[in-house]
């Protein structure tokens, strides 16, 4: 185990001084408000882009809010992005700067998806919205100014798990071919205990108690948690999915889930580029105003998208 990154330690100390209640002792609306406020204090300045606008996709249960980021007027490749937040917190605004950074550096369109949140909308609402949004974007590619043959999906934490699910669904559809899946410290297994859950249970921002709270909100029954759309590591087979870029944080309860999914893909001969950032904590990608590793990870993503 590496020593914690000094900048990550500063973030933890800063949050400790705020004396905030643990997220697992809050109501979901309170947790969302706190998450928005904390992330706003940690993010870097927002890059300017040619186009940033909100739009609606048609979902199976109503409209799904999207936010389109375009750095240029050309027909562009696209990354469809699912935000993190344990399926309970997070929204278009909490990850706005990350999406702007990726769009600017990759010279690609980014479309963020505001999927329904638990516990008001438990599993499989988030997965259904992620898939509905992706297929809607592909169908409306021409009017969005994107190339439907150069589409990728990505996300962080819970959103990384959703991106993995969408990649599997795209393979099964035989109609939508994705070029890449970008999984940033993804949640891939809601049913099994992994060693990193206990190794990093306390002291690294995301706690095991908070993880259990998130899972209980999103997938309250065992049947839900065993469904591969909640736990993509449990998918019957992963052959033929899009190549993956997986970025992990070393001091993260979800570390082993991301590594296990990388090994699962590699075992199925899926091309995988895996990076573990030593000394880093869960959730760091939205901390680019305080943590240099966040901006390094964004650059990794943008570089991989350009190469793809």
C-alpha cells in the first residue's frame, strides 16, 4: 500500500474540518445537497466550449435530461457519460467540469446523462435510463452533430458500472457498436465482499458503511444485486464488448471490483488499458481544483478517446 497522495490528504482534512455528517446517516435529499456543495468547492475552473446545452431524450419511463458539450461545429466522435454518486447523488452539474474538460481535450462531443436516482427510482431505473439515452443519442446522431460509428460510453463509480452495463447491452443488441468503454473506479459487484472493501473501509473518503448505504438505496433485494445489470462482473459472458480504459484509485474500497472486471475482460480477449493511480482515493476525478491526479486522469481519457 502506498502512502496517501498529499493533495488527497488535504482534501480529506478539509472535509473533516467541515464536520459534515456521514452520508449513510443522511436522507437522500440531504446527501444530494451536501454532495453538490462539496464537489463545487473542489472542482477546477470550467473550460469554455462552443456549445453547452441541455436537451431531453425519450426514455421508457419519460424524458431523460441530457447535457451536450461540443468544442467545435464539425461532425464529432462522442462520449456518453454517466456520473458517479452511488446511484443516489450526483447530477449534470456535479460532473459538468469533468465533461467540459474531456470534450475540450479530446476534441469530441460529450453527452452527460441525468439518469433517475434511487431510492425514489431503484434498480433497474438507472440502467434502463442509461441504455435508453444511449440508443436515443445514436438515433439522433445527425441532429446532434456526432458520428454514430464513433461513439463511446464512460462514467465514474456508479456511472462506470452503468457504462459497463451499456457496453454489454450494446453488444447484445447487435445494432449499436461502441468504440470504447471508459470506466473510472467502477462499481461492478453489489453482491460479493472484496478484500479492498475492508482494507480501505475507513479513512479514505468513501467508507464501507457509505457503500452499503448506497447499495441499500439502489438495490434493496438480493435478486436485484445479483442481476448483471446491477453487477456487471456477474454477467454470464463478456466476450465481444467494446475495448476498455479502466482507471482505478489505489486507496479505494472499489479497487478490487475494477481490477476483477479488467481481468474478466482480458480473459475474454477484450483489449483493456488499465491504470491504477497510487495513493489516490475514490471520487478524485471531480477534485481537479485541488488534486492534480484528477486532471491527469482526464488527460488519460482524452488521449485514449483521440487514439480511438
